[in-house]
């Protein structure tokens, strides 16, 4: 039994045992911290902080002298069992203190990511890919650190055309400059083999603790990946059905523990749509702890104004996604499937009109640009009309 489990025996915390872990780490990072400052760091009332502190002292992890300190046994356990050995504590503190600090401190990582992002595969808009910038990807990794979900954790990326797994891996290497093996593990599940191959190649080259797994979220997760992870990231299709599916699969992959984090990137929506999002989350028994507007910036995602919000969501005692997880999910989840839209483009050179979208030969504007105008072979087009296919036209199986 470890220190956290020992301390938790006599505590019945609504917040869960994770706050004990956070408190212990704060004492490790800031020896001699006052109880009042400790309470502020872990967002707990002072009486609850005192109760946790006393239990950790009884367990042998903490000592009360000039402030709260860590014992030798506690220090050894945090470094070896939790994976903190070799941590650049000064950098860790800077990153937690102020987001503006990372611009200079992590510029080398950002340079690597900018180069890498220029080489990543082209987006496939049919599966709602809209790639974020390198800076946004790194911001997500830092958010993972701030939420105590990075060091020594099992992390899942449910879809990763934004290369968050690589950003987390590079941040990990920067925090542990002399370390070559990590307790942190990062798994990527995606339906797009292009990105899985791209991530895997870079991870092997840079010795990052990343595993890539092909998986279609419309199918249930396999047994080895259920109840395994401490947190997950997802930037799902911007439809309600798509969000529900990705979130429910991700929650099924999380350990059975309250207070675990879900990092959901999702487009800013109307009040009515937002209500439906929150209603779904409540029905799944998970709670929103923070909403960060305009957190994510994208390249070429004009439909969402190149911005989206970040929602930090936590599991609870009531988390239950069974009703959202049929054996095989058959409902449409991607925007194109849901909306069944057709767009008519005009060639800017010769004026030829071409239909693009649902049940058309050409599915996306990217495909049209690649194939060029069938009359003059130019690749610049203007959108002149857009419409949703009515049910009767769908049933006929073609667009007139």
C-alpha cells in the first residue's frame, strides 16, 4: 500500500484521492511550504488540507517542522514510483506559475514543432480534421502538466491530427533532460493511418514514449485499453453525435476513479447547441470544471473562425457512459454525414461549375483543387452555392 492509499483510508474526500497526490507533490516541490499556501495550491479549504496533511504525516510521507516538508521515504517514493526523478524543478515551477514563461523556455520545442507541422499529412475534411497550430498543440501539453496529468501518467489521445502526443513527449524530454526512460506513456488512437505512421516515425526517432493504435471509434475499445488511462485528449467531430461518441469511448478508457481529466477541444456553438453538449455530459456523469474560450487556433478552419474552446471535464462517482456505447455506433458522426451538404464551385479562370460533396464524384474542395478544373486545368475556385440534400434525393442515391 502506497502513501496515498494509506492516507486515504481515514479520509472520505468528495474530491477523491487525486487531491492527496497533488498535495504530496506540492510538498515535494516546495519544502517548508505553509499549510495556508498549500491549501491555496491544491484549491482546498484549510481544514481539509490540515486533515490530509495529518494523514500523510502518520503514513510517513510528510513532516511538520518549519512548514510542511517531505520525508526521505516520501521523496524516494515520489521520485521512483511516481516518476519525478531527474525533474528540472525550476522549469516545472516556471511553467506552472505563468503561461507567458514558456514562450522563451520552450522555444526550441516550438521550433521543432513548427518544422514538423509543415510536414504533417494534409487534412481529410471528410472526417472533420482541422489541424491546430504548433503553438496550440504545445499549449495543450502544458495544460496537461498544469492539471497534474503528465508526469508518470497514462495518457490517451483519441484522434491526434494535432500531434498533441508529440508535444507532450517533447515537453517530457525537456522537463527530464538527462532521462531516457519514462513512467509516462502516451497512446494515440486514430482512424487515419497517415497520422499514425507520421507520429510513430517521429516518436521512434526521438525516443518518445508513444504507441500508435489504429481504431475506429465507432467500434468498441478492446479489453487492453479499457480502464487504463489517467486522462485523455480529444478534438472530435463538431457534431453532437461525434462528441458523444468520442467522449464516451474515452471515458471507458479511463481508470475507475473520480477527478480524472478529459481535455475536450470543441467549436464555439450557439446557446442551444451548448445546452445539448452540457446535457449530454451530465447524462454521462461527468462535470465541466473549466471552459477556456479561444484556447485553440487552427489553420484553414474558416467554418469555426480558426478558433475553438477547451473544456476541462472531470469524472465523478456517477460517471456512466454505457448508454452512449453500443457495440457498433451506426449514427452519422462527421459534419458531412450529418448535414449532407453539396457545394457548387465556379472555376475562376473559365467559369465551369463543379458540384462537390455528398454523393458527388468529388467530395471536398481539397480534392477539387488537386484534380483541377476539368475544362481548363486551373486550380482556383469560387463558392457560388451550397445546399443540404433533401431526404428524397438521398434515397435516390444521386445528386441531379
